[in-house]
């Protein structure tokens, strides 16, 4: 077990590990005594490095949160979301050297990065008139997509090495359904046989591997 040295000790505070890579490095965030959320990287020998996006706020519940499923590559690149001093959400990529690049979709109400693959392609979602997904190439080109128009809820989980994205959305029956979006843009929707139908029920994929 481990705790970041500056993590708070009151109720709801502490250390939250999110992703681990094949080198044994772990990325996550901690909540300090002021309820601010800085990020951290922990090496296999137990050495911690704390970090914050340069534009992250330092107020209540602001800070930097690496993605909780696949937010860390084997090379040490990190993706996630930070909240600025106005509580606006922005995606980010932190390269292995510690340099941050912000990810913002123009005109959106918030951009949330959810996963990064070995090629440094990033996936996530943003909110404008609806919920939309996006894929960002290592060169910064952003392609947005929609699984089903008018969905009441929409989430990205991960992106694999081939660039396929998986996650879930809410259909017209208020049921969660899974989807996979291939790198060519083709989207396949699916639900587990026997999954419930109705509010709060359904299928929620959390990760996809290199074989699909």
C-alpha cells in the first residue's frame, strides 16, 4: 500500500491510483488537505513525482486528474483532465519529460481526456449541445464523433494500439449500451445478452486490448 506524502488524511482525502504500465510505473492523483487534486507518478521503487498542469486551478476540487483506466503509456506519457480556476475542464497530455500540452475542443463546455495508446493517440469526450467523442492524433489533429444523436449520456473508456475506441452511451430507452469505434470511423453498437433494459441498466465496456 502507498500514500502520496502530501495527501490529506481527512474523510474523502487521500491517494487514488489510476493506471499502471508494464514497467510498474503508476499514475494517479491525490486529494490534499485543502481538497485540491494534484497528479502523481510513482516508480516501482516507490519514488513519487507530483505534478500539475500549468493552467490547473488551486481552489476547492480543482487540479489535475490523470485518466483512471489507461492514462499512462509504457514510455511515460500521461493523459487526463485538469480543472482551471473557473472550474472549466480541459484535457492534457504530459510527455515523459514533464511538458504539458492542453487539449481543448473549440466552443465546447468542457473537454475530458480518457485514454492514451502507445502511439500517443488520445481519446476522450467533450460537451457542447450534446455529448461527443474525439480522437486526437500525436500531431494534434482532432476528429470528433457521435455514437447516437441526442444521447443523454456518453462516455469514452479507452483507445487501443490500433486506434479503436470503446465506451458506452445511453439509448432512447435510457439504457446503457456499448460501442466500439474503429480507426476508420466505423461504429458498432452492442449490448450483452440478458442485460437489463431501462434507466441505470445495460452494458458498459471499460477497456479494449490490442486484439480488439
